[in-house]
């Protein structure tokens, strides 16, 4: 069923597509985090802006990826920039919602205690609210990352796609090995990145780990 010889002969190409898939996943997620941080700051400062922000980011999230890729072709061309812009747009709604929810989830008693200790608003935000919100923030990043890993495969229509290249070529050639390689490696990559962010969350929130133990 599986042609191990094909896998051995194409090890170099598999590695190249792995780097491409990683690049097309991590760059959009990183850009999405930067954009979401800015939008979250706006939403927290001016609460009425949260609704419009989520509406606009929600509209972007619902646009089919193929349609968005096609829409961007006349603007930026048939290249990686196209994929990065489109994939970044799909992360914003997830990240903004989690970032705001994390900050809003900090107990009021904790905020009052920080005020009583003489914390300024900025110090309270960075030293109390952000650390306590970190588990929810990391959860949002995990969801955005795993979602992006799956969406990267669709960018095969741009000549990219990472592991999506093998899935597409496998269906075209009716070669199950290529298709399975693309599917299995996509799942494996999503799992590894998710576990990586779980580990990062444990490092950034040691108090949560100690409490669970």
C-alpha cells in the first residue's frame, strides 16, 4: 500500500516542503499575534470598538481561502506574500477573542488587590493581568496555529502548499503514498506545534503547573 521506496527517493523534497509548511504557518501566526495585540489594546481602551473589530475580523475569517487567494492575486501576485496575507487574516478573530477574554477573565478581587498595593494601571496590566491571562492567550495561539497548519495545504493553488503539494499530487496521480505522506505529516506538524505551545504555556505560567500538581 505504501511505497517506501518513493519516500526514500524523495526525502529531500519532503524536507523542503516541511520548511515551506513551517514558514507558511509560523509567519502568519506571528503577524497575526502582532496585529491582534494592537487590536486588543484598542478594544480594551475603547470598549465600543470591540464589536466592530470582531465583526470585521469575523468577515475575514468566513471568506473561503480559495476565494481570498484568488482575490489577492491581482494585488500581490501568485506568491508566498499572497498566502501569508490570507493566512494571517484567518488568525486575527481567534487571537483577538482569546486575548480580550483572557484579560477580562482576571478576577476583580485581584485587580483591587493590585490597586491596593499601589500598582499603576500600566504596571498592573503587565505584572498582574497579562500573566494571569496567559493560559487563555496561549490557548488562542494554539488554536490559530493548528488551524493555519491545515489552511496552508490549500495554498497549493499558488504553487506552494507545503505538505498540501503531496496531497494534491497524490490525488492527481492516484498515488496513495504521496497523499498519505501529506496527510500524516500535516497532522504530525500540527500536533508538534500544539505540544510546543503547551510547553511554552507551562514555562510562562509556572504557578499554574504547581497548582495542578
